[in-house]
């Protein structure tokens, strides 16, 4: 995870906003700082950091490219599960950055630093996402040897290998079709509203009679149903 010092350097030490972080997943001594150039739309950017005011532990960083409608984020892996759990409890889609734009989560510090540096300085950048690979020494030597034989860089060789692997697995994955059901709201003997789900819908959801279902409003007239 990047440090507070690294993030401040990315912003050129320009802080425009600061407030207490209101979620509980990172603890009680948590603050969020932002650096925004004041522009929404083309030419605009902002970057945020969530950190502990006592230990300086960085929990989360984000960079928002308003010119290209892109948003990048890194969440400290030690606290990612807690963040996901609280988002679900609050009924918040943690993937949404702003209307029509989802976060791209990054795992490699260098990736976040490069993208944020370019966004802040209005430069082009590589939108591909870096991934961290842990290779044993024997496999690593084989990769270097094969890349040398093909006269390409190690990164290019790994990228080719990953693309080939993804294409192979995509062929093995069956095409999923979205299923929909229409059900009527009925009244039981007590006058309460009830919904009877078709058997195939229950099977598709993995539900059975006696399960407890949690209903959450999405705020747009639709609901998300989750088995408790």
C-alpha cells in the first residue's frame, strides 16, 4: 500500500478538502483528505486518501480522471473485507465512483502512482491494469529464457501468455443468459402482501422453503434480495 508521503507527493502537497471518515470499517481515528483542481468535466481531476490520524496507516486511495470518465482505487488488502462488509450493510454499491463510472481497483503501487501522476498532470497513461505475480525461481528462469528466444521483453511475454490463457478459458465458459420472471403480489388470509416465487427461480437463486430473505431498496424502485 502506498504511504501518506507518496500520496502527498502525487498531489504536489496541494490539499483542498479534509473531513472525518464516517464509515466504521477502518476504525475511529480515520480522516479523508482530497486534492481537487476545482474542475468537473474536461481538464478536471481529484484524488483522495483515507488514513489513520494516529498511526498514519493508509486504508484507501483513489484517483478520479474527469476528462476521460475513469476512476482508480486501491484499498489496503488488510481492510478490504471490512470495507466490503460495511458497504453491503449500508446498501452501498462500492464499485460506483460517480454516475455511469465504476472504480477500477488496482493492486500494484506502481500502477496507482503512474496513473495518478498522469491524471494530475493532464498526461496520457496506460489504462491497462498491472497485476502482481509470485513466481518460483525455476518458472522465472524459464520465462526469461523464452522471452529472450522470442526477442521480446519479459513483460510482453507474460502479457502474451496471460492473453492466451484467458482466451482458452473463455472458450470453456458457457454463455450465460439472463433469466427473468414475472410474479404477482397476492394477499394471504391475514391480508398481508405475499409473493410466490416459481420453482425454477428458487432453484436459480439457490433458495429453498424456510430460508430468510433480506430485502433492500436500491432507491430506484427496485430491490435486492439476499438470503441471510
